[in-house]
C-alpha cells in the first residue's frame, strides 16, 4: 500500500529531521525549510497533510498557509500547526484558514502520531476503531441528555465523516433529523440504541444491557431525580434520567421518562418536577 505524503515545513533542520525520523515508518515525509519552498512544491505536487511550523522568519506559518490556500493543490489539504507558543490569536487565525489541529512543541511522538491519525479519521481516509466510535456516540448521547442539541449535531456531523458502516451512519442521520426537529427524547432513544448496538458488537453488552429493576429501586431512583429538581440540579437530574433508561421499564414509564427529559430540554423544570411526582405516586399506588 502506498504511503500517504506529509509535507513538513519548518525553518529548523533539526526539527525537520526529527519529524522525518519519527514518521517515516507510516508516512512519506517531505521536508521543506521555508514557506516559499513549500509553496513552489505545491504548485505541481499534491500531499495528504501538512505539518506547518508557525514561528518562521521572513514568512511565518499563517502567511504561508494563506498562500497555500490560494493554490489548487492547497485549497483543501489538511493542516496541523506546530507552535512553540500557546498563542490564542494564532490558533484563531489558523482556524479561519481551516487548520485541523495544532500541536505545541516540543511534542511527544505518540501524541503526534495520534493527532495525525485523528485528522485522517475525521476526513474518512482512515477507518475509526470501534472503541473511538463508541466514545463519540456516548458523547453525543451526553449532549442530548443535557439538552445541548447544537453540540450534539456538530458531533454527529463529525462522526458521519468517519469510515463507518451504513448500519451506524443511517441511524445517526435519522437521529440527527429528529434532533433538528427538536425531538430530543426520540433522538436520545435512537442514539442510545446505537450505543447498545456497538456495545453488542464489541462483546460488552453484558455490562450495559437492559437491567431489571424492582418497583422499590425505581421509586428510590425517581426520588433522587425529584430531589435534584427541587434543588435545581438540572444536569444531575438529566444524567439520572438517562441512567434510568438503561433499565427494563414499562412502556408507560419509558414514555413518562422521555417527557421529563423533553421538559428539561425546554427548560420547563416545573412540568418535569410535576411529572416525576406523578410517576412516584403511580408506583406508590401499585
């Protein structure tokens, strides 16, 4: 298999030699001592990624990237900034020019490789491991549980750029549609099912499969949620609601729990609290 090409741009020859040495087993590294030389190279050559030092004389990293973005071979190429300074303004300017990441020097070799792999995974060039995918899906579920719809959609779009099978991507797209319509409970349910599906594939379903719960235990957990709401701990209440959804509940209880999450997502604490009280009363009457 042909190695992907990485253009390393740095005015320090020692840094270039280090990058080439550390990455040569996985990638073809093309060292460039200045931004000008890199731009001339990109007039006629394509690369898969650019590692770009920010602090360079004559033409710094930001100026170099501006020129690269004007080239046919540089419009969409992913770029990672290498910087010795944690300069917020530089990172912001780089973000405007489409950098994928930035790494502070001196960097750790393992971290550098992981950052590069992550960029290629986000672009769908490299497949994502199931553990990483499951972690991303769990993050989406957490966002939905906490009512962070915009953040959840951003994470969904990122996951959809990965190399994932249609069984997962199709469900994520459906959940995204629900989320855009404001149906947080339905979107959360769909993402929870994706989580269970991935856990099943990975052979860890015994840790997360639906659990049985007694009426007494359910009553106690609902009282915890009610206490959270009465003390205005909305985040805790949402997390406890999400935890309850892992249990084998009646359809009526699942529907009520979804409504509680929906109320909280719409900042209607009073309705949520009233419904939880009603759920507790129904259990007490059984």
